[in-house]
C-alpha cells in the first residue's frame, strides 16, 4: 500500500508530461525510421545533367545527316500535332469487335477507326503500353524523356516540378523548333520556359469536365491555320475527370467521347484540306494519344491492364509507304461493325520520345532507353529519296534509313548506360554491364564490318542489301530490348544499408513501446486478482494471435488485396471469443451477438467496396457514395437511398442534443456539440440542394454546393479552436472521469461533421456503425476482467480491427486509385494543394484513424472507478495509447519487411509500394494524433476527497 501511495505521489510531482513523453519519443523514432527506409526504398534514379547535341552523332559508328541541314536522322515530317486525351482507355479507340463483349463506351471515336480502315498505310492505331505508376506526371515525364519514371515521383503529381533531365521538348527548343501548348497546366509546370505560346488551364478540379477542354477547343482550330509552330500540343482532360466523378459506364463519359469525335473530325478535315503541295500541312503528322488508361471506376495510378493500356493514333497526310516489311509489323486485324478491316499494332510508351525525335530529325533525349518503333516511323517514309545510281524501292530506302536510325538509337542508349553507371552511386551491376557491352559489341561489329560496307557500295541491289539490313535491325532490337528489360527489372537503386537502418530503428521503437507499457505497469503498482490474471493471460494470448495473423498476412500479395476481408475475419473471430466469455460469465450476451451481426454487415459493405474496386462503375454515379447505386433500378430504393442518410443524421443530432441536456456537459463542450448539431442540419441542406430530386427547392445550387460546405468547415475549425482555448480554463468542480467523457464526446462531435460531409451519403451509416461498434467494445471491457482492473489489450485490438474495417467499409482501399479525389473539392472549385490534401486525408482516414484515436479514452472511462484518482486514469490513458500505437507500428513494420523482401517482385510498384505508402502515412498520422490527444486529455481534474486524504 505504501509503495502504491509513493508511486502515486511521484506521478503527481512529475505532471502530465511524465505520462506523454514516451509517445512523442515514439513519434520521433518512427519519423527517423521511415525517413531512412524511404530514402533507401523509394530512391529515385539518378537524373544525369547531360544533354544530346547535334555534333554528338559524329562520335558514333553510324551515318550522319548533318550535311543536309538535319541533325541525327533524316527528318520524315516537318510539323507534328499531338492531341493528348487524358486517361484514354484502349477500348475507347479500338473497335468493339476486338473485345469479347461490346460496351456502351466503345465505338464512339469513329473518326479514328474510319481513318485507320480507309487509309491503313498512312493511319495506324496502336495499343500503347505505359509503365506504372500511371499518374499523369509520370506518364508525361516518360513520354518526353524516354525513360522510366520512378514511384517516388507520385507525390509530385499535385505539384509537378520542372523536368531537368534531357527530354523531347527541350531538344525541340534547342534545335530551333517552335512549340505551342494548350490545355492541362501540368505541361507549363514541367516545361516552364519552353513554349512559344501556351494556354494552360488548371487541371485538378476533377468536378470540372469542361474548362480545360473548352480552352483547347477555343485555341486548337485557329492555331491550325497559323504557321508559328512546328509542334503543337493540345491536352484534353474531360475524359479523365468524367471517369473520376462518374465512372466509365456513364452518360457524361459517352458525351465527352462523342464531343472528342466531333473535334477530331474537324481537325482532320482542316489538315487534309491544307495537305496539298506547298500547303502549310503538306508534311504534318497527327498523333492522338492517351497518357494512361483508367479502370471502370475512372481511377488510375497502379499497374493493372486497364490502367497501363492506352492508345496512340498516328496519321500522315502524304503518300504512304507501300508496305512495312512483315518482320517489323506487329498488327492484328479485325472487321469492325461496318465490315471494314481495322489493323491495330502494339508499342511501348517508352518508345514514343525517340520515335518522334527520329521523325523530326532532332537529337534523341540523352536518357532515353526506348527504341524507334518501325510502324510509327514508317508513316514518314515518303519523305526520303534515293540516289539516282541506286535502284531501290521506297521500302528498301525506308529500311536503309531505319537501320541507320537504330544504329544511332543503340549508340545513344549504350552511351547513356555507360554514363549512368559511372555517375550513379549504384547503377547497373558488373554482370549487367558485361552483358550489355557484349551484346552491343556484337551489334557494332556486324554494322562496321558488314552492313555499313554494303550500304557504302552503291552497286548492291535489293537482293543483297535487304537480308543484311534485316539481320542488322534484328540485332539492334535484341540489344535495345536487353537494356530496357534490365532497366525495368533493376532500375530502382535500392540502398539496402539505409533500408536496414530504417528497419532497425523501427524494431528499436517497438522494444521501446513494449518497455514503456511494462514500466508503467510496474511503476504504478498495478495489482491483479488471480481470476483477473487468468483473464489477462487469455486476452493477451488472443491479442498476440490476432495481431500475428494480421501482420503476417502483409507478407502475401493475395492477402494484401483481400486486407479488408482479413481484418473483418479477425474482428469476427474476436467477437466469437467475446461471445464465449459472455456465455461463461452470464452477462452481455445480447451485446456479443449484436457485435457479430455488425461484423457481418461490415463484411457486406467491404464486399461492396471490393466490387467497386474490381469490376463495375455502377457504384460510382455519385462522387463518394456507393449507397445510392446498390439497387438503382428500383424507384422506391432510389428515394430511400436519398432519405435514409438524412434520417440517420437527424437521429445522430437528436442523440447529441439529448447528451447535452445533462449536467455532464458544461462550457465549452456543450457549445461544441450544439455547433455539431447545426452542422448536421447544414449537411442535410447541402444534400437536398445537390440532389436531382430535391435540388432547387430550398436555395440555389451554388449556395448549397459551395458555401454550405465552407460554413461546415468553418464551424468545425471554430469548434477545435474553442476546445484548444478551453484547455486554458481549468474546471475544478468536475471530477476527472466526467471531464474525460465530456472532452471525448466534444472532440468526436467536432470532427464528425467534416468526416460525414466528405464521406457522402454513406457517411451517416458509417458513423452510426462506428458508434454501435464502439459501444459494444466499451461494454466488452467489463467482460475481460474484474471491474477494478486496468485496460485490456484485447479490447484495444478489437478497436484497431474495427477501425480498419471502417476504412474498407467506407469504400477505400490501399491504392492511389482508391482515393476519392472528388471529396477534396466539396465546397471548392479551384485547386489549392494544402487545402485539398487536408480534405482528402480527412475523407480517407476520418473513420479509420481520426475518430478511433480520439475515441479511445472511452475505454478507460468505462472501467474507471471514482476512488482511484486522476493519476490512475493518466496511467491507463498512457498505456492504452502506447498499446494502440504499438499495434499500428507492428503491422507497419511487417509491411516494411514485406516491401523489402518483395522489392524485386513484379507487383512491387503496383501493389506493395502503394500499401507501404498508405501504412506509413497511417502510422505517422496515428502517432501525431496520439501525441495531440495526449496533450488534450492529460489535463487537470478534481480527485475524490477520499483519495486526497
């Protein structure tokens, strides 16, 4: 007894900082560990400062074209029109007959299909394969540099930095070409000083389908009649934004595709009318392309087939080559719905930069590792003439120029590999360099001692020259394919020392957290009865069991894909354990059964979320809510889906109002909760105004959609500020338990309005489920042991699993295409990075991190007995938050181990790296909120007089 009193006295002298310093220490350790590991794992490749110049080609073994006014290669086209249709799926362009099943969005870009079928030698459709990650910044960077962008650049997609390494646009400007740009403002961020004229439009308001497109339309057609450009780039965004908001299978998407079809018809008509001899577009090439694809939900960023498969349509307006040699033609042909033959080829987006550079006759970007695509290159074959002394066909002349272009291409790639390995800290391995050098030596030897001599001998005819050229081209293909495959498999420079140091510090943090929990138990003299001790051991065993299964599941890509189901299974398992304990003790049986029913409902919601992720856009009619679309064909359900969320929100408001009527809620907590009730009513008004059925009955849509959300944000910010300043005023008339409960309810209500607003009409149901589930878990605390014993890790494990289930129940998953970008623009039209990032984070982690972390003290309040004093509460709060943080840290550590083990896995960038980013953000956000919660909750309160005496 004396020891307990002594420790209690010591705790009082130490103050609240004595309880919370371990949490801040843990945060610092985690920040350091993640910084070091991320530096090693997501290390971008070294961007070399070198640039290609016209004179460089003289150092190659190839023929130079400098003597006729060109640079590295003979130019095949004088002007290039590039129209980028953002998020252009391959099946938007290819005829529906190429697919097993016809879809409503197919066959809408008829003008491209018709051109490819009626002019197969001068117009060609390509299936273009992009390299993940498939965000716009990475794709534009890859398209212009010819290199492989790295995963770490995903974070720059919201604020694109200027490209510093050599690129196609830079080479155009360096060689006197004039470039005009219009559309997506990402181009002006990547290339701030490169354009003769530019018409950029903001690109991040995904709810705006028309501003960027209308700007392109306004300037594109008039620019076709101007002669102040050599390359014109028009980047349309409507299809990308329509996908994000409405999904692929939607009316706005089809309307956008039909609009694009009309625009492209007018563009082709203008180019054809001015393609005669001496006209401005006599030697112009048109390229219509996507930067990446999109899933049926309109998402992109990962590496699925829907995301990486896009299309390129290229068309030349001069007399075409009679045919491309069959060895270099990858096309497959089908009859379209009109009975016309349409051929489609395949190419890598990696090859785009070097191919268009060769067509324009400019130096290839220094860091390009692609190869010149033969079918796209063949569209410019009519520009070349042979010497009179040589009797060669146009096909032979094309092959001769193509072989020389590949010679320069291979020399440039070999030069880059050598420079990269010399300049980079890691680079390619010795074996890789030896393999590359060996293949290139064979290719160069064959060129210098055989093919080049044949080309120099003007007396050779086609029978002698063509077989040698084909062998030489095949050899170049082999070399360039070898380099690109090695780059794809080993490009990222993993720094194992940094990664190992990061993992080591993470393990140290776990040991520190365990030590903190054990130290608190010992120092504060926590005593248990024999029956309670048995329950503790049993609960701890189950906690370790559940945590171990959850953590180990992250080592498998299949279980990561099914993470929501795994978490729900473990939650149900914990419910069965609780049900068994309830039966043994004869109490809380109804709550245990109710918890299992809730877990089953969560499983249904998770399945709905997985369906949204995998197969259909029927759940994406609204920007954030799948609820409305579950049975959208039934009129009764349509109205019910609109009304039920409002009814649930009214019930939540009524419950909060009833809670404020007790003496428990004094200033400032009562006014905070009243502010939340007001916000709930405003959310209902916002939904009514935004609804097609009720819209316009209360006020204009502009007020309902823009100003009401801003008022709700302002109220929430005011509530948080009020609670912060309320810390300065100590209410000594209330005991510590009362203050703890009041503070918890107040801050949960302050956050809830914003979280519900951003979550859409599913928000009230998820909030109601979180309240019911939290209530059950709080009741289960009393099942675990005696009423005077401290918190149990098993209840905290249930709390953590339930929070994870809420993440997946609300339609999220651990991938960048699982982010609901539309939520970031609720109440706003313009893009501001910090503001939109905060709103997106609140929407993504509101129900799964923010509310669960601030709601944890309710577990302590459930067990607290008034005669134990506030320092006992502080001890339990400290242990509880440390335990909750430990659970999160252990799962994140296993994710880190997973990406370390699987760093060479095929799905590392498509699956493991996004999971790593989400879990790391989860851990840091949890740590930060725990630290803030500790400052908020660890405050003064009145002890019982009996304890003081």
